[in-house]
C-alpha cells in the first residue's frame, strides 16, 4: 500500500481495502480523527502492524476484517477501540478471543461466522459485553456449555446464531434463549432424545426471531414436544418466523411440530429412516389448515 494512498485516510470517514491484490499492510495511517468505518476484506493480509488502530481509537464505529483467510491471530489493538459498536471477524482463522475484548464496552454486534477453527472464548468475556447481535454460524465453540450459559443471562441479546454439539446446550437453546435465537444448528448430540418447549401465550411469542433450524446427527432424537403449560398443544405461532428447517440422521417418526411454523418455505429431510409421515394423523385438520402448510 503506497504512502500516497495512506495519506488520504486523514480526511476520510469511510475506507475500504478489498481484494486479493492487497498482500500486506506495512504502514500505519496518519491521524484519522474522522474515520468511522473501515473495511479490510478478501485480502491476503496476515497481520495488522502495531499502532495501526492508534489514530482511530476514539472514532471508529464499524470494523470489518471478514474473509481474510490468512489472519490467524486476533489483533489485540482492536480491544483499544473504546467506541466500537460493530466488529466482524467472520471467515478468518482466529482460534481465540483475547480477554481484553472486555474493554469494548460499546460493542453491540460481534460476528464470528465460518471461522475454520473452534473458537476459544475466555470465561466471562461474552457476559461482560453489551451485545445485541452475536453470530457464530458454521463453526463450534470451545467450552461450549459455559458460553451458552453466559448467553442465557444476556438480556440485551436480540439476535443469536450458533452451532451446538452438546445435549445440555441444545436444551438451553429452547429453554432460556427463546427470545433471541435466529439461527441454530444442533449437531451430533448423541444423547438428545426429546426437545421440550413450554409455549407461553401471555403477551409474547417465544421464538419470534427464529428463522433457521437445523437438526443433524442426533440419532436418538425422536420428539419435539410443544406444550402450553397444562399440556395442551398451543396454536401454531410457536415458530412464527421459521422459514427453513433441515433434519438429518435423527429418529423422528414424523415432523408434526412443523404445523407451528406457518411461514415455513424450505424443508430438507435426509437419512431419517424412522420417519413414516411428515405430519402425523394426530394433528387436527383445522390446526393443519390454520398453519398454512396446506
């Protein structure tokens, strides 16, 4: 990157470095007192030089370092961007977050999708952040159960995308995180037999944001049990926004719980040899008609 190009950053509010022709960043920018948005995407950058973020610490609002497959270490100086609300490190190769990320006291969006390694998040870090959106799609977590427990107590969270491999984490998704799940993959939970949902009709919709649900490699999972406290089957609004469901290598005999997903548009079922029907005979005709699946 030339000195002439870098010198223009001083008056810029938005800067974008994009493309594989960018192989390294070997200079620090001038004072960037107006820079609010920085994109460095789909490059061959491996490291961000020391002092790179120093001149933009107080002003940067959006930092997107996604799709840089050669970045393996989380740049710790990001943790000094005290006013940063949005951070995207998706599709990099980082393996852990530093505990210093707690310093980002205004961070609302943290995106870690498609990272090739399971990411280690130190205990207490996620709970210390005021996150509204947290997405770890297409990858797993080290210390998964501890992180899911922390997520369950984060009342400001409104949009969560996650992959879980533990039965206890899967049940937590449907018990304590109903208000904020948007996308969830439950995978390889060998001891998971039933997912029970107590559906409340008192002023709120439990899974208002859930739009993608994937159940895969859970060979003992045979039932999705949805009840309304007293044991009555609730109306179909339990999953009002669910549009995509995939079920593979599970033990369901039917998928009757899908009548509670009136906006379902895509259903994929594979290697589920116990399934005899998608909708079982016990579902009332009027409930099925109301669901919109007919």
